[in-house]
C-alpha cells in the first residue's frame, strides 16, 4: 500500500455559539461514535504489529522522506515509521508526521488489515455525518458545534478528522514500477456565465482600476451575453505517484495524487 497525506481538518476547533448549543446528542450515537473509533484504533494497532514480520519475510519497502541515506530508506525502521505515519488519527499524530510518501510491500495479512481499516474509516465517517445531521437546517456553524460536543462526550476531541477518513491507498497487484513527481502546472476549470465573468472583472477594481476596465472591455467585445465561459484556476504544486502494473498480460499506466 502507498502512503498519502493531505492537509489536516481538525475536529476539535472552536466554533461560534449557536442554537446547536441546546441540542443534545443521543447516548446511542455517542456509543456508536466510540465503537467506530475503537475499531479504527484496533485495526491501526494490528497493522503496526505486522511490520516486523513483513520485513523479516523480505517484503520490500522504500520511504524517501525517512532519511537522506538511501540505505535507510529501505530499512525496517523506515517501514515502521511509514506505517506509524499512515495510521495516525490525532492532531498530534499529524503534527509529528515524518514521512509523507512511500511504498510498502506487504503480506496478504497486512493488505487485508489495511482493507479492513479502510472499511472502518468509511464507517467512522458515516457516524460523524449522522451526528452532523442532527443540526440540519440550523444556524451556520451548528453542525460543527454539535460534532464538537459529541467528540468531547466520547473523549476523542483531539482527533484529526481528515486523517480518520483518509483511505490508505492499496496498489494493484503485479506492480511493475512507481515514481514520484511534482505537478507544478495543473489547474481546474470552473464554468461561468457572462454575468458572473462581468462581476469578477468588476471585482478587480479594488486593486487595479485599469485591469478591471481592460477585462470588461475584452468580455464585451469578444463574448456574447449567452456564451458559456470558463475560468482556469491554477492549483498548488502537488506530489503525484506515477505507476504501472500488469493486467491481463498488458502494462497499464496510471497516476494518483499524494499531497
């Protein structure tokens, strides 16, 4: 499986007072939350316990961020650190993470444990969504306030929720190659109406009157009012894994985001 680490979403953040302060979370839901979290912990602990056995069985590992020494990137300690960082669930775990990318080859038992952990993560997220839904239709911020109360009642308010949701990527069998690259020129496309584009151009006046006038002039000269436009939004640099694997006798090539 491959390690993939996104930005943090902190579950214990302060939220403004709202009508949610008067909402109570049913004890049954608190119990479900505690049990869902315990499942996560159990699978994480089991996964960590399998590390040494996999290394003794000569399964390969390569964790570039673990060390500046190439030899240590293939070591048992690199494997342990990669797994510890992959299964972190709390804010402290996220802040103390040392390895943000790597590949760990593992036994069938380990892969099965990862798949069970991913299922437990999905179930935990469903439980969180149930709790948030208690404040459906209430004031802005109510859902987070209700969730904060539930996490505190369960004694798990220090969780990093995004880490609890994040699936550990399991690579396809018969992996042939893998490499990491930084994507520095990718973007996403947002559809806009003509009126929305005009509003955006007008918004430029706060920092540059001439630029706003130029943008409006171009829109009115070159675009029809009923024309569908697009906006290209440049995205931050992204670490990606490029890999190939054998399927039905043919090499398949794919890419996936890491950061």
